[in-house]
C-alpha cells in the first residue's frame, strides 16, 4: 500500500496479553465450596442476589441501604460523571454525521472618498451582505471517526460499571457500619449483665459482713471491678453514638438522623454456595472487572484511531452563498448573487516528522497499560473471593469452639459463685471466673460480628449481584497486532 506515503507502523504492536480468568487456579478453597452451589442451583437461579444485604433480615438495615443509595453524595457524583460520558459519546458520534452550517453578515457601509482606501464606491452608502450554507459529509473511509465515537461509548460503559462499583461500595460500607453498630449493642448487653452480676455479688458481700460472717476485704474486693465496668459501659455507649453519626452520614443526612435508629435485630443463617463454574463465573459479575474490560475495548479503539491517521482523510464539501454590494438591500436576494461549490476535500500525511508513529506507539502502550490493569484486577478479584470464603468458613469453626469455651467458663463462674455464697471459697475465685466468662462472651460477640462482616465482604468481592451485560466485550487485541505495515 502507498496511501500512507512514507509513514508506516512497522514494529508498533501491543505486548501484554490479557489473562483469561479460567487460566488461573481457583485453589481448593473455592473448589471445595463450589459443590454446594450445584446442590442449590435449582433453588436459586441468580447468585449472589441483587439485594444481598436482605439475608440479615433486619428491616432497619434495608431502609438504611435504600436511603444511602438515594441520598449519599457519592451516588450523585457518579451519576453526573456518567451523564458527562454519555454526552461526550454523543458528541463523538456527531462527528461521523453530515453537518450543515449557515452564516450571514448584513451590514451597511459608507465608503470613504480617500484614494488611500481605493474604494469602489467613493462617498457612497451601500449594503454589504453575505450569506452562506456549507454542507460537510465525512466519508471516514478508514473508520477514524467511527472508532473514535465507539471509543467514547466504550468509555461510557466503563463509567457505568464504575457507578455500579461506587454503589456497591456504598452498600457494603452501610452494612459494615451497621454490623459494627449491632456489635456495640451486643457488647453493651454483656457489659450491663456483668455490671448487674458484680453489683449482686457486692450486695451479698455486704450482707455477709452485716451478718458477722464476712470481712471488709470481701466488700472491697467486690466493689473494685465496678468502676472499671462502668467505664467500659460508657465507652460502649460512646461507640454506639459515633456509629449513629456514621450511619447518618452514609445516608447523606445530619447526625440527627441517627438518633432514631433502634437496636438492630439481625437474624443471620446464610451459608456459602458458590457458582459451580470457577473462576470465570465468580469474577464475571464484579463491576471493576467489567469496567476494565470496557476500558481495554476503548483503548483498542484508540489504537484503531491512531492507525487510521496514517491514511488519507476525504470529506465531501458543498457550499452555496449569496453576496451583494449595492445601495438596494433587495439585490441580496437575486439569483445572480448566488454562487455554489462542490467537491471532495482530501488530506494526506506525507512527512510529519514521526508524529504518527509516536501517536500510535503511545496508544499501543496505553493499551498494554489497560491490559496490565485488567490482569491485576482479575488476580486480585480471585484472591479476595478466596480470602473471604476462607475467612467465613474459619469464623464458623471458631464460633463453634467459642461456644464450647463459653459453656465451660459459665460453669466455672456458677461454681465459683456458689462456693462463695456458701462460704467455701473466697471472692478471688469469683473474680477470676467472672473475668474468664466475660472474656469468652466478648470474644463470641466479636466472632459473630466478624462472620457477618465476612459474608458482606464476600458479597462485595463477588460483585453484589451485578448481572454481566450481554454485550460486555471480550478482551481482544487491537487489529494492529495482526496488521501489515504501510509501505
């Protein structure tokens, strides 16, 4: 080919291949979790479900997530960016369509008598009027404008996926904050129950001393943990108030909106059931992965645009205009004043100092960057899913062990309390047993909250129920990778 003159793109190609998700080893953690999905496949056609947080069965949490989606400022920002991208896509598409422009200039002029100006009509007043219609149709023989328009559309698709990713992040943040809110209530219940038990033991020690069978030391020992328990209770109340403020901010409201929040009523009995097709099905619903696919597609279009710049550009141009310089305004409308022109407009790069090669090389390098980011996103996505599955399963086993530890600690506390009330042991045994029981109960509450959070993290890692669009692009290298250089 000789259309590109002396310019050629030989040696300029992308170098980074995209990695297919199924080429990655999912690991035994995900493979072992997948059979449960096969058993549950008939019961649930889609997984994860779109409103995944409803598995916690807390209406207050449902209302908070809905309010956050409607009122959080980050959502309006993401929506505005998407509207901007769509408008830019429309602008790029307009460049592929014919244009018709009109211009007119109507003026009244006085011609000077000075010979310096060499006026045609010295000393006269005339109308100097012009009007033009210009029609321009880009043939776009090599697709530069079409690829540019499609690139803008692909970028809009990527921003749409980014907007969904922002929404998923917001949903996840609300759920996590609510789970921390719930944990503080659970810890407060433990702290209040502990304080009541400590007060009961103190009162019993005082009755023993009044009856002449106890000592002041026992009363002092029974009173010692009370201030510390009151401080712990106050700290928990502070954490609850801070959580109220955080939840109010997440739904885009002032701190007063958190005052109306009631005690959480979480009911959670969900189990993991992963899709049976691993790992492509796992990461195919993540909005960040979908966004990266669109960005690769958009960058492949950018390579095509730069490649098309090596070829001639041909437009069809037509114009019609009227011009009249006359003392009579109506002469402007006479057919004799109208002129027309029609023909192709051709531009061809001949010598441009390496600008085209540099532009194509930059576009190919940016394509490699996009592919590298996609590969990193795929690897990171699979690791996050495996981590959350592993954590969720481990926390389930830890809860079972913690339940046995609580049963043992409760029995030790009951025996120590019974021995103290009967005068068989001193209060130090009660304190030690109580401290052990309190520690195990707090540990259990935190484990329960961690397991609930791990489930939320897993849902987030899986894309939160985002359905993969039917037109989501496959990652393909741009045509330059198979192209021949222009000679």
